[in-house]
């Protein structure tokens, strides 16, 4: 007898009913999977083909939750670590003197009364030529470009010597990621206690985190006043704006589907400042 026919004959014997049920279920699942694959191929579109058949889940690649088919949008995250905080107008002494190489002479040695390190991460949908990155502060900015890596950061010659102005980092080459690390010195003196990040273009998400956890007694010194999304200096109402306290003296704000030109701002006040 043909081996296949003998196998089927043995399969339908009364003592093999349980195995027959399992074998039939396997054939049904395989047939269903094959049908879904064919449908997904010919329709050429995302299909939600995660199906549950009894205790078994079937998920075919190409479904709506397949991350490889979801194109990454432009995302930007700004993480600010406030390291030092003192008001020089109240007779505080500086924490240390920082040498800023882009400045010359006596201006290159900066007494530090407040310091915040800005970690700016940009994730682009695909590789692109990177242009000029800009940093600005009422104090002194000491920037570094990490991704794409540069042994030496180039500055525009007309801005390199100006401590209290816009600093342009010259970049070149293609990358789908940009990361800069910049030390902002004495930028929180007077009443400059706002932190913000800008939408360079239409974005999938824009996020900012301000971390005061390195400042002694920050919970007694720092108050968060609010979060806003601005366009040309005017508040924008949106349900996609949110914020939360992430831990002791750590605050986060975020917004989804942000259009170019919008500014995400977090407002703080320093007590006894």
C-alpha cells in the first residue's frame, strides 16, 4: 500500500481520534496562514493580520503593526541637565572657572555661576546632508558635535568671539542622526529661567526634559510654572501637548505632530532669586 494512504488509514482508526483532531487543526491553521499571505501580497497594502485561533496567535509580516513598514518621522529630544545654580547678583561665589576654547584672551576663562548641559538629539526619517546647527544663550555657550563626530568643531568666524550671541556649528556629510552636547554657562542669571526647543521642520514628536536633580535642595528652590506651545510668540491650543514630573526635580514636556516653527517651552521660577 502507498505509504501516504497507509498513514491516512491509520489516522482514522478509532484509537487515533485525538491525534486526528490535532492534525486537522494544524492543517486548517496552515491553510488560513497561506490564504492571508496571498491576500496580503496581491492587495499590496498594510493588513492587520494578527489573528487568534483558539489558543494560537497567527501574525504575518506585513501587518499594520510591523515596525519595518512604519516610516520614521523627524523626532527631536532636548535633555537639559542643570549642574550648578547660584545667583551672582546675591554675592554668590563661582563654582569653577571654565576655559572656552573658541574665545580668546581673558574672555576664554568664564567664572561659572550656573551651568546647564544641553543634549540635543535629532532623528531624521532618512540620511540627509546636515546644515548649520545653532545654539544661543544670554550667557556663554561651549558646544560639541557628537554625531556625526567631529574632532574639532568649526564656528563661523563672525560669531566665534561673541560670548553672548548665536553660535553656529558647521557640519557636513550625510547622517540620519544628529547629537550635540553643549554647556550653557551663566544663562539662568537675572530672570532667564525658561527652557525651550524649536521645531526645525514638521515633526513626529518634540520633547524636552529639564533635570535639576544635581542641584542641592532643588525641590525647595525650583518651581515649575507651566508648559506651552508657541507660534510667533503666541500660545497654541492643542490636545497633543502634555507634561509630567518624572522624578525628584525632573520635568518632561512633549508634543506630537508639531509643525515647523513651533516652540515648546517650559517655564520655571527660582525662589529667593
